[in-house]
C-alpha cells in the first residue's frame, strides 16, 4: 500500500547572487531591444535569471563534485548506469516498465536502484525534482535600470574555417558586473544525500566558484552568493513534543522566518551537511 505524501522536511536557502563578471542569458522576449543578441528581461524590462537556467548551472556544479564526494552522478551521459540519461539504459528500463506487471513498490525500488544521486535530487523523466529554483530578480534597491544592461561587440566566426568573417560584426547584450539578484532555493522532502549535495552546490557558489549563463568562454557569468540564510523545517530528528511544536509554528507562521527555523550560521550548516557525504565517512577508502 502506498502511504499518502507527508511534509517531513523542507529547507529554504535565501541569498544575494552578485555578478563577478558580466552575464549573458539570451531571451526571445526582449521588449524590442535592437541588439542582435538581447538578454532576457521581465515584461517590465528588468534583466532576470530564469530559475531553470540557474538550476542547470547549479546542477552542473554539483555533478562535477558528486563523484569525488563518493556519490553517483551520471551527468546526464549515457552508459553511466543511470536511467535518468537518454540512451540504452533508459530504453531498457522503459521496455521493462511497459512489459512488467509488478506493483508500485517494485517500481519505486527499481527507480531507487537505477537513478544516480544527482538525478534523484534534480529530477528525471521518472521522478520529480526535490530542489526548486525561483526566478532570480534584481532586489528592489538594485534596480538602476539604465546601467544594468550593456551592449558589447562580437565578431562573427565562419563555422567552416573557424576564422573571423570580415566586416560581419554583431553585438550582444550583457547584464553589467556587480548587478545583484535575489536567490531562493527550496528543498522538498530531501534525503540526507539530497541535502548534502545541495549544500555542496551552495558551497561552490558562496565560495565564489559559481557560474551562470552563456558565453562562458568569453569569461562571462562568474558569480557569487552572499548573505546566505538557511531556514529549516525538519520533523525527522524531533521528539513527539518537538514535532508538535514545529508543526504549530509552521502552520501559524506567515513568513519563512515565522514558519521555519533560521539556522544561526549558514556556512557551519553547509559544512555539517557536506561532512555527511561518503568521502568523509571512514569506510569510503577502506
Ligand atoms: Zn543520473
């Protein structure tokens, strides 16, 4: 029998993303910009970072570290033993699913065994993501719209010769260095591995090793997350009385601070969770 979903754990990460270099995320909806390659804007003309773009960049950062940390990550490549990536493993699994008459429990076990740790956290064709990224908007106090978008000149490259094409210049827009954006990342019902992987990604971004957007070969899109705040709602490690207290606080509160518990020191929190990864457990290299 399948039990109904319950909310046992939720984590909220809020911070400010600051651009260390200019940023280019192209968009088709651009309020009549004359540029050949405009940046994506809100209907009000503000540059923003779609949550899906940030999720993609954050996922790559985590995938690069997951294997080293002792967890599995297919990086969405075929042949890594994960059905989250397109290819033979996914085809074989789809065939098994079509032909088998086994119940839901069996299906879930099979998913658990055949999805890598990063596909479990970030989602796959079979199971929803457990991490959510809101669109990143400039904070109210940082909306000096006139200077936030700049135009740069590029040179068109001939695809066959890979040489610059004479007189074929184009321009592209960037969001200027030092522009800030509000970050909101939510974890819903994560396992301890999910939480540790999310903290691994956050550690990269708070250390200034984050990237986002396109044209990275031109040095664009380096960024850092500052002022990270971590809010926790966790019934898993609580006594019955404490569960009741936390639930009441959650149900009656309006803001994240009222509903969830603010962690005293975000960096200490990240480090504690990262230390739960297999690489920090004694047996990993045994
Ligand atoms: Zn995978």
